C-alpha cells in the first residue's frame, strides 16, 4: 500500500467512527413518539398488560413507564432508580421493570435491541413513546406532563 492510501485510510476510519458515534449518541435516550389508535380502552389495557406479562393492577392509573432490562446490563439499575423517582413525582404514574434475561419472547415481540429500553404507556395501556438507551429525564417528564395533563409534583 502506498503512503497516500495509508494516509486516507488512517484519517478516514477515525473520522467515520467519530461520525457514527456522534449519530448514535444523538439518538440514544430520546423519547420517540409512537402512533397507536385504540377503539376499546378496556380491551387495549388488558391486551397490553397481558402482552407484557403484567396484571392490570401493575399499570398506573395515569401512565406507566415500562423498562426492559437484563441481568448483565450495567446501566439498568441506575435507570430503574431514576425512572422510579420520576414516576413518584406524578400522580398515578408507575414504573415497572421487566427482566428480559429469560424472556426472549418479549424482546422479540417488542423489538428490544438494547437495554435499557423504556416504553411509556398511557392509562389505557397504549404505547405513546419508546426510549432506547438511558432516557433523558427532562424529555420523559415533558412527555409525562403531555399525556397525563398534570405538572410534576415537587417531592
């Protein structure tokens, strides 16, 4: 290989890796709204809870933060603590953590490719948002205020 090709490869690969890393970082933790339509609220709530392996009583009355995690995820415990604190700041919002270590069927059904992954469910059980990676808490609070129509309760 001549020196010009080596120079191009030597400068091009780090530049490409940096660009990919910056794009990945910008996308991780963002609240991505989902579009779901519902016709029967009770049936949707039951179907969502059943699909997740949860009872209706496990879901919040205003919203639910469903966190998918695994045993080997190093960021999942701190994410769970943060999401629990966020949920405690709103009336009727609950945080539920689902361990996917032995539930590959749920990972496939909900297209979980990284942990933590968080779903934000409305009171009727419909998914309103999805967050891949560690969530940006300010964006989670803003989204919760939008779907619950209530401000953050200072604790």
